C-alpha cells in the first residue's frame, strides 16, 4: 500500500510502507480462527478416542477362588 505525499512544488511522491506489519494485521483474524478451530477439533478427537471401548473390556473378572460364607 503506497502513501502519497506532496512535495514543495505540488507534485505527489509515492512512498512504500513497510509491508511486514500490515500482513500480520490482515492475517491475524484468520490465524486466531485457525487456532481456535484446531483446539475444538483436538477436544473432539480426544472425546472420541476416550469413548472407544478398550479391547477385552467386556471380559468378566476371573474369580480368585475364595468363597465367602455368611
């Protein structure tokens, strides 16, 4: 983005601004959105992985051979 200045004789002079700062200001909303989206997706993935049953989780515990008489 060029900024126009007028010299002493009335002729416009174009001066280039530093573009490194303007790029960050333009991309900042997209970066914030991307990071928030990644956080939501990571949370959903963790919840899905925790909900998957473990193999062998349906097996009944083996009795230890002790008999309790009342």
